[in-house]
C-alpha cells in the first residue's frame, strides 16, 4: 500500500504544474504547457499505481481522513468536517479513466493550441486547475470536499468555455454554462445540508457502512430530499433535461476543452456523484424512478436534436447528452430493481448489473467520446471550420483521423466488438429487467432502442459528411495533424476497441471492478460475468434488436450521405419542415431560457427592486417624513422671544409645584 | 420678634414682582433689574431660614448669591451693550434671531 497512502497527492500534483506554468509560462515554450503535461503525467502514474494496488488488494475501501473544520458540539450534534481520500472500486476505475484521458488531452493540446500565442499560458493554467478539480472530486473522502472540487470544476468550465472571451458568443456560452450548472450546485449544497441533518456526518466510509446507517433512526423524508438534491446536482453538471442547454453552447471553447468537459471530467462528475451515492440512493425507489425517467428521456430528446445539426462539435455535444442519459437510465433502472428487490438474490444481481452497466458505459463513453472530440478537433484544425457542409472528402487528406474517427463512430453506434456495444447492451438489458418489475419501464426501453438507432444514424451522417463525398474547397488545403495530436488519437482508438473487452477478463474482469450491494446492504465485489455472459448475450433477442437498430441507422446514413440514393429532403420541405425547424432551434429551449430569464427572473428582479425601493425604502422614508412634518409644525413654538421661554419655564415650574403639592408628600 | 412668615411673605411678594416684571417688561435693562429683584427675594429666604434655624450656612449662601448676582449683571450689561451696538435696540420684542 505504498502508493495508496499518497492518494491525497493526486489532485495536488497538477497544482504544481499550474504554479510552474503560471510562473515560467512566459519564458518557456508552449506557454508552460510542458510543465502541465509533466505534472498530469505524474498524477496519472500515481493514479494508476493506486488503482493497481487497490485491484490487487482485498477489495475493501481504503480511506484516511484528517479533521479539517471543527466547530465543536452544538445542540448535541458534532459539527466536524474532515478531508482525506477514499478509494474503492468506483474511485479506482474513475482514477484510471480520468487520469489517462487528461494526460492524452493535455498532450494533444500541445499541438492543437500551438498557434494560440500568448494566451497559451492561461489555457494551461486553467486546464491544470480543471484536472485538479476532477481528480480531487474522485478521491475525496466526503461530500463536502467533493463539493469544493465540484465548484472548482464549475469555475474552470466557465473560464475555459469563455477562453476566447472576445467572441461574444463564447462569453455568452460561458455565462450560460456557469449559471445553469449553478442551479445544480445549489441543489448539491442543499443535499449536503439535508444529509448532514439526517446522519450528522458526510464521510463516505461512515455513510456507506450499513451498520452505521442502521444505528440511525433515518428520517426517510430528509433522505429522499437529500438524494433528490444530489440527482438535481447531477442534472446540472451532466446536462440532463431540463438543464441540458448549456452543453451544446459550451462548444464555443477550444475543442480540447470540449473533449475534457465531455469525456473525462465535468459531465462525468454528475454521473460519478450518482454512482457514488448509490448505496444511499437504493433506499429511495422514488429517486431511482426519477433518475431512470430523466435519463431515458434525455437520451431520446438530445439524440433527436443531433439528427439535423450541421456543426460537427454540436452533433457530438448532443450525443454526449444522449449518452449521459443512457448512463443515468442504467443507474436508475438498476437502482430501482435493487430498491424493490428486498432479499431476492436474483433481482439484486440483476440490479447490480444495471449499476455496472452505467459505470461501464461511463468508462467506455469517456474513451470513445474523447476520441471523437479530439478527431473532430483534428478536422477543425485542418479545415478551420466547424460546419460539416463545408467539409467532405477529407478521408484522403486525413487518413489517420478518418480511420480513428470511424472506430469512435462504430463504438458509439454499438457495433461489436467495439466498447460501446457491450455497455449499451448491458444498459438495455437492465432496462428490460426493470420493465419486468414495473411494466412502465418498457417505455424507457423503447425510447432507448430508438435512441440507439438515432445515435448510429447521426454519427455516420457526421462521418460521411466530413470524410466522404466530393472533395470540398476546404479539403484542398487540409493536411494531417502533427504527431503530438494523432498519437493520442491512436491510443484512444485502441482503448475504444478494447475497453469493452474488460467485461471478459479471465478472473475478475470488469464486474469485479464494480462493487455490488449484498442483501444486507454491504458493498462487496461483484461476481465476474465471464464468458458465459457472452453466450447469454448472443442468444437473447434484445441484443439483435439493438444491433438491427444500429445497422439500420448506419445504413440510412450510408444511403443518404454517401451513395446519395436516398433523399432526406422530404423532412426539410414544406409543412414537414416544422419538425425540422423545431430540432434546428433546439426545441426552442434557448428561447425558453431567455423567456424564463426575461419574464421570470427579470420580473422577479423587478419585483424585488420594487419591494426594495418602494416598500423597504418607503417605510424608512415615511418615518422620516412624519418626523419632518411634525417637527415642521412644532418648530413654530420656537419664537425666539426670550420672554416666551421664560414664561413657559415659569408656567411649567408652577404646574410641577402645584402637582407636587397636591400629590407628593412634600408638605 | 417678627414672625418668620412675614419674612417669607416679603420674599414671595418680591419674587412675584420680579417674575412678573421679567416676563412683561420690554426693556432688557428693566428685565435685568427684575431678575435682580428675584435674586434678592431668594436671598431674603436664605437669611430668614438661617436666622430662624440658627445656622450660619444660609447667611454665607446669601453672600455667595450676592457676589454671583454682581457677576451676572456685569455679563448681562455687557451683552446688552453689544446688542445696542449691533442691533441698535435693546427692546426684547425686536430680538428674535434665535427662532425657527
């Protein structure tokens, strides 16, 4: 356990890179980028060693905490907050994914941001801070420190999306991302407060310990509220409906930032939060239904918007939202099954498969989405436009890029043996399992299957529009990206091919990576699925349904955008165009937000302004006016004639004397 | 021996005359004189009580009071002199600068 003891260093190492880049960035090449690359690589090494030690260990969570804030005991509750690290299966898995991806993305940045000049130093400093946020969130030992790192990520997303802040659209997108995720942040804070109110602690190792929980008289309402708030936080951070609209706009940042936000960090933090809180959430079936429904709906809803978008990055952005929806769908379905299973061991196992599917998809998606984004970055780097209509025929010029992007597209579309297939199939399987418990879940299954079709379609539409067809004007000057950019792409492409096969690991494999919940509520390592699962998989009908859907989607895209024998103009003409327009306008969500902002928030602000100016100030002014008015009357008494004053004094003294004579015993 | 009440009555009458004058007369010098009358009414009371209760304290106070009255008149006359110089009048009904 040599490295595990230093887990707390992992988030701090990028900070060293940050400081070096900030101090010497002006004088060193690439704006100090090499410092950050080095620091992130070291952090990656430590992360991998920690993960290795954990997987070769006995599987029980390793943690160490130290007191951070001690407010003493107030009304019988000990207000003591700790900081430290907590490593379990989920942490170890996330450490591997996040640290590898961050390293590759930062290396890629060396090539992609090469032409940025002076601003590079700021870029590397901010990106190092961002990586600190995600790694810190992953290794944090309690919700409060996790929240701190969560907020760091929120700040960095604002800074990085608005990296080209002189562009009004980028500045606007940054503000939108920050404000929208802020709603989730507030929800997270409320959840933390409620959880502390319910249990008096925020430490994972206590909260996830069934004996500790059972020793409490749990207030179910409070727990439900806390869990709903946590999911609300995930909705904000992971861009789920109805807080999804910031994510497509976040494409205004550099592509590397998009890759970082969408693949490795930020949006994954929301999924991680739900997966992390899973042992608590499985006690609340209502929350699980909410998660499954929101996830399933978002998956479908976002995929529709990707269908006719022409911006290469925005298509990927919508697919990110959609895939995150898949993860939540899996987590929600699995959790719902566990929540309703009682002590039925078979159902518990099925539920765990749902949880595993969600986390597995998180990992697979991280790799292939990073691959897709970075490939898109290479394309943009080559043709200097994001509009797919101006691309086309790039496959001859960008051989490596087109190949790796094809792998990414196959992975996300769900074609075996690429990674996306395995996890997506597990997700659909767990949806069916949930539907067998509660038949309403069939709706979610159908939505997910249709989404799988749409995913395959829009991904191959993207690929064919970009790389095939007539060679566009932009393609003439295009040239392959430098090695510092395509090397990470190749690594990611290999990962996209093989991460799915982790399921089949000889002993252990991925299922052992994921903890499961025993009937007593204990967190224990799961059983390996093994080769038997493959056999089961390919003899079950849902596999073929989703495969058919994916092939069908690819086929339509092939006919419409490569062979051009199938015309999809039908949807963009006449009265059919309404649907098309609704999708193009993103279901009028930006307008809706503007409406809420203008009518709702501005109206509220005006009401507050009215109350402040008229009511609060009014009361103060009224009191002052009464004082002025009365004194205006009474000051006439001040005549300035000495003798009037003297007369008043004499009269008053006389009256006092008479009263004293009459009532007091002074005689 | 003249009874104590007579002295006290004299003091009260003098005080009333002084107060009436101070409140009604228009000339500031006359008002100042009226104030002197009131002070002397108080002195009569001091002395009366001193004699009838047998102590010397009252008489000493009366002497103090006379000294203070002298000082006060000096200040009062100085003010009136300045008033005459600046405002050309010492009629009290014309002096109402200290009003609203």
